């Protein structure tokens, strides 16, 4: 079973967070040397951080000692300690920066790897998946996913792991050197601080969300009003529009104010907790000094350590929120990666071996969705090098035949074979190499015409490209363009006319030169004259090819070896042109109709 991927904010919880963090690990693992180096740098930086108050304590104690013993004043500037103090500060910066520098490669490589992996996966997913999804949505998920991967790595290495390390080191110093009170008070303060920050942040997020929602609402109201400028004026509704806009903005204002004032509350609360903790510690320490259990230096140390501990915690609120968002975003990306392609190569998929290029549909049934069957028991056979035409009303299932042959979908009943090989047992690559399709709606890359034709064979020479364009009867047109073959065709090829696009598509199939050709209304946008010219060259090209032609205009397929008439997913008539005319059925009536129309146009 494959799982439909939904872009909406899927419910997600700590379990999936953990799962996603675990899925990130392989990306780190491939750079374990650097990661290890970064972690060691981080440790050293933190050793230095924790070392600073300790050296500070020694300096204070020495000075204290000296001051109390005037005899030694001249001798005793604690120079080595002071230099050590400076060195530790230097080490701290140095190892922190080293860690950043070394880790940068890991971080950006992980982003690159995951982006490539997701895009490769998107190509593997079936047409069905892509038809159901908006590309814009996917690229947003991809972008947010990689960005969140990067920020999580960032938080982990630059914030969470360093802070935890520092905690551990401080705990060791406090527990080993001092009364348990100090460690307990310090960590109780930290715990209260963290709980408070998370709780208030969680509560505040709601104002922030409201603020964003009102913001986009106001925006879309303004834009919508301006887009409908004329309608607004027709009905004299400027005041009404402004009112609505202003009303939303006032709600935005309220939530923005709340968001800012609760931020102040958060900051104040954090400061208050620290102040309280430090005061209690200082009372204990001062008492210790008076009791003679502690030196002045100890007092300085405890105070400095505690204050230092709260510096990284100041960002906790922001990090907590961003981590939650990042994990949610990443969840969407990993869900995308977990989507299984509907069409997959079998384990022992063979390569297609073409000898005669005989195409056969054997009692094929097919449904895009289980509740609506599109093809009913379709059987057809195109012998080697022959041309089979399919005609029939819109929606009969003609293009579906082409999609099935190309294996964009698997048949739900029966089978499709090429030279006796069931296409489900073949590798998709080898199958698609042997089939050329000119689709019903050609879209082109927003690049030069040359690139679009050459796309069939990236290493084709210019001579080949031009020859293909000539056969498709588009060379002359291209040559008279100011930029010639370098003309850029616009988004999806929209700067070319329908007929020009079709001819570019024909040219690139000619360049691909596969054994099996499918033309799905390939000349439908052309005038009769250009159509005849192309048909002639296609006849030449198609000579040694097995060809499936789908057409509306019967005049284009009179020469087919075999003609199938389809209606509502069934083959209703079958034969060559002469036979079908003689049998006086659907085809014959269509033929009469089109002939009349043709004559009317000519008169
Ligand atoms: N991806 C899809 N999901 C669901 N239904 C689809 C899908 N693609 C096509 N159909 C339906 O399948 C039927 C056959 O479509 P098909 O494109 O094969 O018709 P056609 O014979 O080529 O028509 P036309 O002459 O208009 O191109 C149509 O009724 C269409 O609505
Ligand atoms: Mg069609």
C-alpha cells in the first residue's frame, strides 16, 4: 500500500519528532570525522568557558591573600593566572569559531544531500502523484524541509549540545568543590527557568499565530479589493472595502500588541527567576565566606558560573519555538520521502529486447480511480512496422492507451506486451527508451528551441538537431526568428503557437528515433497545408517504426494499416479505411460528417 502524502499540517507529536531526528542522523554520519572534530572543539570551548570562573576565583583568592599579608605585596602579582585567564577566553572564542567553520561543510552538505534525495524521489514518484499535487506546494515543502534540517543541525550543535555540556561541567565543579546547596539551587533555578520559558512561549505562540493570520487576511483583502478595482467603483464601495480592511488591521494590531507585551512579560519573568536564584546563591555564599568555609574567590566563582549558565538559556524561548516549527516542517519532507512510487521496477526487472517491435494489448481493463473504469476489455495488436490509428469521441480513452503503453500507470486487468514481453516485468528505463511520444498537450522547457529539441538526445550534434527540425517542418520557421535556434520559448513554451510547439515536439521525437512511435493528436493545431507536409515526412520517418496514431481528423489516418474506433473505453469498430467505410458504421458516419465540414470550409 502506498500512502497518500498530504501537505497540510499533519498531526505530529514527540514520537514523530524523535523519529525525524533519527532519520537525520545518516546525513551526519557520512561526515562523522568532521562532526567529531566539531564536537571536540565544542567541548574544548566549553572547558574554557567553565575554566574562566575557576581561574577568576584563583586570582581573587591570591589577591585577597596578598592584601591580607602586606609583606608579600611586591612579589605577588599573579601574572601566570592573569595570563591563563586571558588564554582561556581566547580558547573559548577560538574553539567556538573552529567548530562553526568545520561544521559548515556538514551542514550544507546535509542540505544538498537531502535536496537531491527528495528531488530524485519526486522523479521516481508516479504521474498520478504529480497530477494530484500542486508543484508549488511540493517545492515549498522541500524548501522548508531542507531549511529546517539546517536549523535543527544548527540548534543542536550551536545551542543545545553546548548548553548541555556546560551544564554537566558546571555540575561537576559545583558538586565536587562545594556544598550540595549550590548545585541544587543552580539547577532548580535552571529548571524553573526552562519550564517557565516553555510554558510562556507555548502560550504566546497563539498571539503570534493570530497576528500572522490577520496579517495575511488583511493583505488578501487589500489585494482582492484592488484587483476588483472596477467592481468596487461600479458599486461605490470604497468605504466598505476600507472598513473591512481597517477592521482586520485593528485585530492584527491587538494581537501584535499582545505578542509584544507578553514578550516583555517573558523577558521580565526570566530575569526575575535569575535574580532570585543568584540572590539565594549569594546569600549562601556570603554566609559561607563569613563562616570561613569559602573564600572570596569561591563567591565570585559561584556567581560568575551561574550568570554564565543563563546566557545561552536566554535564547531558549526562540529556540524552543523554532525547533517545534522546524520539526513540523521536516515531518512534511520526510513524509514525502516515505511516499512509495506506485509504479516500481520489479526486483529482477529485465531490459526490453526489441526484435520486431510488435505491440499488443491483451484484454486490457483500466481505471484511474477504482470507482470509474475507463478502458473495458481493449485488445489490439500492431504488427512490426505497421501503423494503427485510434479514433473516437473526446474522453473515449485514446490518450489513456498511450499512457498505459508508456507505463505511467499499470493496467488493472489484462496485459500489454512488446515482442511478447510484459511491460510490467521490464525496467521502466529500457521501456521508455524504445517509445517516442508526441503528446496531446506539449509543454516545453523555458529554454532555447535548440535545447528543447536536443533534449531527446543531449549529445546529439547540431546537424542532427537541424535535420530533425527540417523533418518536422519547423526549421524554416526557426531560421526566420531574430534569435533563430536560440529563441527562448517562455514558460511551458507559451511564446510559441500551438502548432509550433507540436512541431518542436515532433522534431524531438524524430531525434530520439525510437522503434515505437505514438502520436497523440500530434498535428491537431496545424492548418491543413502544414499538416500534409508533416504527415509526409512522418510517413518517411515512421516507415520502419511501429506506430500508434491518435487522431480526430480522419483525413490524417486514411492510410493506416488498421483503424480502431473507440467509444467510452471500448473498441466499437475495427478495420482499414475501406472496410470501415463499407461497413457503414460509426466511422463511415464520422467520415461523411468531416467531409461535409471540409467542403463547407472550402466553399
Ligand atoms: N488522471 C486521471 N484521473 C482520473 N481520470 C482521468 C485521468 N486522466 C483521464 N481521465 C479520464 O479518463 C477518460 C479518458 O481520458 P483520455 O485522456 O484517454 O481521453 P481521450 O480519448 O484521449 O480524449 P480526447 O480526445 O479529449 O483527448 C476521460 O473521461 C478522463 O476524464
Ligand atoms: Mg486525448
